[in-house]
């Protein structure tokens, strides 16, 4: 599969191949960043989870694909349960359960997302599909909607292959749909926009996808809480320009000594957003 030569936003260096990344994970070279993932797993468990996902990606899409490793957390509200619907204030937080994704660009305008345990969705992004009631409630609709939202906002989009695994399970009350939408936005941000799309913008585009393409008139709390991460206070007095505290700049790279390929759109509990 042809792919673009995506680079890390932090250094401009080419992304590592899936095989190189797997070697780095297994040798403990990414342990410092894997500590950010939270959850109940010890470091051996975190390595194993990432390694299994990378193996699945390699088996599905190829070992030599240059790819990014990304994470988005689930969320819980602390106060103001869904007062985003009536222009209120919310205090929410990300949780230590996350969605993990390996993604690589491709040049034919097709997005292929393989979710472990849930099958594969393939969506043509060139030309962008219009909203379709027959696709309401599907993951494919969310992929198309996020890409359309990025395009409407003037951001770059393109095809990609992705493998995902998630501890944010459907029906758990931790916003699995919002995490998935934010993940698609994070993929497009890092593969086609240099990781510069700020997290609130990713969240607003995710809400657009859920409202218009998925057919659900949701508010914005879930998407912002998952995207911004940590504990966040959100004021929805102006739904078109919600204010968050802390503010949500574009993800920044953690200071490390070598160019590594992994990116994170969120903060997991109190960890800062980082490229791994």
C-alpha cells in the first residue's frame, strides 16, 4: 500500500515502521511514555498490550508501514452532568482506561480502521461522503463525519490504515463513542496537520460527526473531556466557543532524546499530552 511520508510533529523525523516500533516497545525503549497510559497494568502488561496491537497492525497492514501510536482516554463527569445541553458548566475528568491506536497514512483517500473485537470499517474519504441516514449509528459514519468536519474547518485530511484496541467499552458510561471520534480526529491531526489541531477543536469536530453523520444530538461534554484530559472545568455559555480550564492547546511533545513515533491527544489523569 502506498503511503505518505508522515513525520513526527516534534522533530520532523520520519515515523518509525511498525516493526521498529514493536522492537522499541519490547526492549523497553518506550517505558517512560507508556507510564502515561495509566490503568491497572504493570509495565510488563503495558508493553504486552502495545506489542499485541502493533503485531495486529503488522499482520493486517504490513510491518514496514511507518506509523504513529496514539491514545485517547475515556471520561467521567464530576459535577454538572450533561448541563452542556443547556449552556451550563461542567467539571469532568479523563479516566485511566483508554483507547490505543496504531495509524499509518495512505495515498488513495481510503480510511481503513480495524478495531480488535469489533471488525473493520472502510470509508472512502475522496470524495467525502455526505451524511446518510442508512449509516446512522455506525462507526463508519463517525469516521466520515470527523473527516468531513476537518475538511469544513480547513484542515488537511487523507486516507489512513489503523488498528485500535480499547478499554473504554461500549455501554460502560465512559464515552466510548466520544473517545473513538476524538481518536479519528487525533489520527488526522497528527498524520495530516502536524499535530497542531488543538484538543477543543478536535472535540467540536467530533461532536459535529456525532450530530450530523451518526444521527445523535449529543452535547459537547464527552468529546471535550476525552480530548482535553485530566480534570477539566468547561463553560458552555457559548456552545460554539466553550471555555475550558485548563485551556487546551495543541498537544506538545515530551522532551526525549530520540525521535519516537507515538502521539497522544489527551492527558491521562494528570499526565501532560505528549508525543511518545
